[in-house]
C-alpha cells in the first residue's frame, strides 16, 4: 500500500538517481556483477481450457520458433542465448503443459499470451496443481484452492480437471480477490467460484466445504522470493 501511495515520488527519485549516475536504464544502476543476462529460462503454461499443447506448439512453429530439446534451451552457452539464435523453445521435461523459452525471452506482448492460450508462470508455481491431481490423472467433483489469488494455480487446477467439477477459490483480501476474478475470466475457467473468505475460518463439515475432495494449499506462493528471482 505504501508503494502504491508513493508511486509518483518513488519514480521521480529513481529518475533522479539515473540522471546522477548517467544511467540510461534501470539496469545500469545495478553493480556490474548483477547486470548479467537473467540466468533462468522463461516458462509458460499452455492453457488447455482454450487450446491444446499441440496447437500451441504448432502456432509457435508457424511464427518461426524452432522446437528444440530442453537441454539446448537450458544450456549456458552463448549460441543458445536468445540474442544469438533463431527464436526457439522446448517442451519441459517434467510438466507436459509447460513450455520453456531461452533466458531473456520477452513474451509479454505475444498474441498467444494476449489470447490467454499461454500463461507466463514459473515452473515452481506449476508444480502444486500437478502434484495434487497426479498430472491430471485424478479428477475431483469439488476441489478447493485455499490461497487462490492471483489465480495462476487456480486456473491450472481447473485445466487439469478438464474444466469439469468445481473449484472453490478462497481469497481473504477483497482487492486480490478481484484480481483473481479477472484471471479466472481471462483464462476461461468457468468451473471456478471465487469466494472472499479466510480459509482458516471455514468449517469442513458444513456448506459447500463438506463436499471438498482435494485442497490446493500453497501459502508461500511457490517461486516468489527465491534467490534466482531477486
């Protein structure tokens, strides 16, 4: 909240620092040792509520992206860096609905992202729903996401359930719950019901919670704050 309220002042201070140090970008303010290319690849999840992995791969190949091995994508050698090679990507070697792009790849403006056929999502964040559903092999009539916002794992759980059954998405904060609703709508997760509710205050013996067969609980939000992302 403090950052939002003082956003203008913070931006002004940042621009002042850049001017003082003769920096042309934010990165120029970093120590030399921290200006290296992002060491981590870019992971995206295929939203199987709107498309299939095969269709997403075909669309990328149609744009000129080369499908390569995940070893090539993860290789630290310069020839595999985005700036020195033809655009490429790979299937993740663990999660079948995840694609891997070279470090530094910028997909924010990509049409498949805009259409919600692909979702930028770290691999760590993609793991919980896969573990819960055994890679989509387990199906539930009712599942619950206890800490749902912003909705990446919630909508992935919906997709792994094939859009069937129902997912109760709990979020304590009303502002974050609105973000969650927007994510659910964009991703086409029609079997998700967003509820502003403290998970710790729910009664598993009453109401809709008595029918819950599986709970997705990732309170630390996998992938947030890990050293490689700081």
